[in-house]
C-alpha cells in the first residue's frame, strides 16, 4: 500500500473531490481525518469509509477559524498520534466581479480558500516535523493561472494558494516536508453544478464546456484524487513546490465558452 498507516487530514472532505480523496487514500492504507464544517455530511462520509474498513474520524471544522483548526490538530494527535499528510481541499466560491463582490463575500472566500490552508499548514507542519517529514497537497484550480469573467474572489484566492504552495516548499524542505498543489478544471462534482445551475442556460453551458475540453469530458473526482495520491506518496519524493494541472488540457486553450460571459 502506498500510504500505509499515514495519518491524513482532508479538509472539505465530506463530499466531491475531498470525499473521493478520503476513499482513494484510505484504500492505500491511510488513516483518514475528515475535517468539514457540515456535520451531517461529514458523519455520512465517515460511515462510508468505515464500511470499507478504512480507519477514519470526523472533526467538525471551520477552517477559517484558528481555534477550530487547533482543535482539529489536537483531536488528530489524540486519536492517531501524529500527522503525515495534509490535503487542503475545502473551498468557497461566488460568481461575481470585483465590483459586484461585497467585502463580506470577499473575506468569506479568502477565509476558506487561503486562511484555511494557512492555518491548517501552520499547525500541521510542527507535527509533521516530529515524524521526520510529510506532505501537504493544496487543491487549487486552473483559475490560478487562467480564468473567466466574474470569478474575482475565487480566481485570486486560488492564485494566492499556488503562491503559498511555492513559498512553503522553500521553508519546509529542510524538514523533509513537501508542498505541492493540484489544479483541476471543470470537475463533475456538486460545486460545478452549483455554478452551472446559476447560469441562464445550464444545458447550453454544459455542452459548451464539454466542447471546449480537449479530452471531451468533465474531470472526475477520481482524476483529482489520483493526482493528489501521487503527490502525497513516496513516488513523488523529489517533487515539491509544483502545481500539477489536472485539467484535460484546458490550460492550453485560448478561450472559454461564451455562455459564461
């Protein structure tokens, strides 16, 4: 098993990409800590993991709260004795331009997308150091490099997350802690359909999205989880500070579907 007995915290782990990462990592021997603000879906995610005999716990966590993150770290240490892997997956999104975005909305997106990874990493790194090393995988987005109209808070926060990834790789390398990011594009998850359903013509938007993808399909949660697994595993032992695009070729295209404008 590629992650045998590796204690792994996954934020936003109750559904979508985060839930799949829990299953993919757990099937490779990891001990899973699901951190999510949604208690009901978090407990449901743990139930599904335990049905596969994956050792797992749920800690209700608002990743933008320092107190809540400290509690997450403490409960993980109390249950499993250490931390080997952190997957910063929790995310928030709104579809607005900078002018349209209220400061409260801006702070909420940044609270989840940047404060969360900062706080979780800040308190996880000392525990990883005690174990002789570890791996942090940040789930960013293709919006970090390219974006479309009316994604001001989300795109800029994901760009900040990839910058944090590069910078932390420098500071953490001496402790054998690797820091990398995965940059998905359109993925078949609940978050994608929330954005899609808010558009005037969701059916047309989906068709144009698929037409735009060089591989002709949406990404799957499994696609992203497999990339995260590689970066978290010893197979990526000499990979740090890297942003891995898992986007079906989206990055190399020059335009996006007009339906999104």
